[in-house]
C-alpha cells in the first residue's frame, strides 16, 4: 500500500477553525463596515472560537491550517480590542 492511500483519522478541528476564522474576518470586515451593528460583535466572537479551536488542533498535532486559523482569527479580535481601548481612553 502506498503512502498516498493512508489518511489520518483525526477530527477536522484545524479545517473547521480555518473556516470559522475566515467567516469571522468576513463578518467583521464585510458586515461591520457595510452594515455595522451586531456584525462588529459577531466577527470577534467567531474569531475567539476559531482561535480556541485552532490552538486545540495544534495541541493535538494539527497542521498548517490550525496555525493559519489562529493568525487570521486574531485580526478581528485584536482590531476590536484595540478599537475598544481607544474608545474607552478617548
């Protein structure tokens, strides 16, 4: 049997985290800038879940998808946190 026929039987948390990270970025950037309102909160909330899933997948031996998910999901989360800090200080 060749190596090409062997697949890992792990859960798809890395890929799920990546999809959720992209969705959080789309919710935050697309929905937030276009519509405002609840999208400013949905994006970072989905980003936090994607970060948690990505870190769990990396701990279990996940690959590049989990790492990319954490990085992509951090964008709306950090942007939202910085925006809240600046708004509170100003």
